[in-house]
C-alpha cells in the first residue's frame, strides 16, 4: 500500500449450500469502534470524498450487498503523503474489509446496487463534515463520470483548496493534522 496505515483485511467467510456466513464485528481490548453506519446506493452512485475535521474518523468499510470501487485519498500534510490515492474493488462475497486510518478522505462508486457498512472511530459530527471534489480521482475510475452524485458531494472543494484550508487551520492553531 502506498498510504501509511491503510490496510485491506481478509475476513473469514464460510460458504455452504445455504449461502455464506462471516463475522462482522467482535469486541476486543483495543476496540475503537464508536459508531456503525450503513448506506444503500444504486448502481452508478458516487459518495464522497468525505472526511471529518478536526475530529478525524478511522473507518472500516465492508460491502454487505453488491460491488463498489472504494477510494481513499491521504490528507496528511507530511511531505510525500498529501494527495496519495488508492482504489480497491470490494464486494459482498470477497471477504475484504478496508481499514481506513484517520487523516483520509474516503468515497466509493457503486458498480452495482450496494449496501455498505462502516465502523467509525469517532461519532459523526455534522459541523465537522468536509469533503474533496470527486474529480480528483477520475483517473482511478477510468474516466467514467458517476450517474448520480449529491449536490453536496458535487460541490466539495478541490484537493489544492482542501490543502490550503488544512494548512491555514494548522497555522491558526485551531487544530493539527495527524502525523501518522
């Protein structure tokens, strides 16, 4: 992986003549999950690229139904990190979970009608919701524009504008970027 801390995890999936079974979550000593969200998206929908600031969210992303192209963009201001992006195809049957560390923008394109579950390391805070223009990852999506995107997601600032906003926020002493 190019992005520090980003992991594609394998989950044990058991298939038989009835279908499949997989463990979704188990409490552990280092449990960091404080909220779990689920979204449904029709084929052709793009959601993102979202992040929360200054209360960053770690996320674990899993597809419960369908197939998505999941995209992560590093917002860490450390040299050589900002703007790095990676893409993963996730499906309901591949047994993959994407572990997205704090300091990232995250989004996905629904290749099929999809249900996606997110475990989050901080609660959703509407006043801290931020985003990056989806156009930054067009080359990762093979140039095809999403058929459906919310007005909010269509209006997020460019990656350069986000960098300027984060640097200004750090310079003002209001917050600091994670140096993961």
